[in-house]
């Protein structure tokens, strides 16, 4: 307990906190740092729906895309490209296309999937049609309407 009859010299005396309290403080700081790292780097703990396709040539690098509704991971190993979707907040019971954007004017559909009643990706529904050709600036997810104008658009930019 601080003796308020003595003048304060401005120093914080850690040794008076006790070892238990310091240990608890350090543990809380480490847990907080771990949570921040996992949030900043979602590809370290990806759980989601995945599908793969063979890469015959060209672009074979890893990419991560993030948005308000989750993450899209593109990983290449041994000439096999794997896309993992960890998406939420999509419209329920819909079919979506997964479009890879090379730049602001060139993009193409690389896959499609369906959503559950809760707006998540249905396990086993992701189908990949082709791998990416080059570095992606964005991945777009469109509701497949059968018409010309896509609706229910979600954009995922580099993490």
C-alpha cells in the first residue's frame, strides 16, 4: 500500500506488485498478442471448404484475400492449386461464382459453390474450373442469377 505522507518520485515499483500479479499480466499480454497475430494473418488458421485443380503452367504462387465476410485462400503446392473458402454472411441457399481478377479490366470465373441456410459455404460444393493465370488483385463472389447482371456481389482484397 502506498504511503501518501511521502512525496511521490514518479517511479512505478514493479516489485511491490508481487510475482503472481506480474505473471498474470504477462500471460494476458501474450494471449492478446496471439489473438492479434491470428486476426492479422488468417491463413495461419484456415478452416473452410477446399477444392483443388492442376496447374499446368504459369502462375503458381500463394495468395490470401480478405473481406468483411471471411477469407479466400489460394495455395499452390506440387503443381496443384487449392482454394479454401472461409466465408460467412452470404445469402442463404444460393449458388455463387468465384471470380479471379487479374487487374481492373480482366477477370474470369475459377469456381462455383453453394451456400447453406445460414449463409456459409456448403461442404463439398466448391468446384474449381481452372487455376489463376497471374497475380490477383481481388476475388469477387457473385450470386449466379442466370441473367446478364450479377447481383449479391462480395469483394475480397489482398490481406
